[in-house]
C-alpha cells in the first residue's frame, strides 16, 4: 500500500516537473520573440527616420557594439537606451547583452546563451520560425549564438 502511494506521489511530481519545464521554456520563447520584435522595430524605426542604421557614439558603424549604447542619427540624435525614443530591452536571464554588427551589406544583432539549457533549446526551436536569411545559429562548444539579420 505504501509502495503504491509513493509511486503515485512520484508520478504526480514527475508530471508537475514536466509541466513546469514546458511552461518555463514557452515563457522564455515568448519573451525572446517579443525582444526580437521590439529590437527589430526600434532599429527599423531609426533607419526610417534617419535613412541609416543606428551608429556608435563616434558615428561609425556597429562592430560588436552594445545595442543600448548606439545612437539614432536623426535631426536630434538619440541613444537607444530608452531615455528618448528608442528602447532596447534588457536581455533575458542567462543571455548576453544584445550587440549589433554592420558591414557594407548586412546588419544583425546577436545574443549568446550556454549550450544544453532551456535557453539553448529555445534558440534551436526558434530556428524553424524564421528564414535562413534572417536567423542564424552557431556554437563554440560552450555557448550558442543567435544572429538576427535585418539586412543580409
């Protein structure tokens, strides 16, 4: 009788754990997708207003630059720090700060998270949500990096 009761308790705890992990991954996925949309909108709004992508403080193109330190070069220049106009959200837990890079024909932002975590699973799952031209994953054996391209 005790063994059956213990098995029942273990089964209910296993189901509860499974549901919690599934909900947690879904929350991370939803929040990350929201961040991608906010960042994309902020950058494209800047481009629409100034005809160029956000720049570094010194006027140079992004080069692995923290997005929230970049500027939109409109008539009145403003930083993408949320003080005026542009807003870049803080990264989710266990993701790195969002950084941007611009070359002649491409602009992307990126974030990194440790491999074999819920966050890593979410990045892999999102790979099927976006096109190959827009979303790219790579890893160095320790961390997985997501690059989201706004021009490519």
